[in-house]
C-alpha cells in the first residue's frame, strides 16, 4: 500500500466505491465513525462491528462485508439514504 495508508483508509475507499454520491457517503462516514470509529471488531453490548449490528453473523465478517451489510440495512430501513440513517442516529442515538 501507499505510504501511510491504513486498513481503515481501504475500508473508507471501498465504502465510497459503493456509495458514489458524495453527500450520502459523508453521512455514511459520519455514522460509522460515531458507531465504531471504523473498527471492525468494535463491540457495544450485543452489537458488533463497523455498523454495530446485532446479528452474530455480522461480527464474523471482514470489514468489506460489514460495509456491504450496513449499506444493505440502510437501503432497507432508510430508503437507501445514509443521511436519513445518520439523522435518525443524531436524534435517537441509534439507527
């Protein structure tokens, strides 16, 4: 990898490749930063990983698959809008 690049940088680039709209990516980035600070092994009670999902299968996924699952969840619950998901997080403290 390029000098100074981290696994987190690769995960962010991957997420941006899946969320082309820059505003939507920024909302996703802020949401994941608040949830886990981009740590794939983050744990908060019974919630795991980047997107702090409760599904135990999510915990065993690599960071790239966690991003895919998180995007799929947002697509289902928030009509594909990371900004709606982040607004909900800001209002409720969860998404």
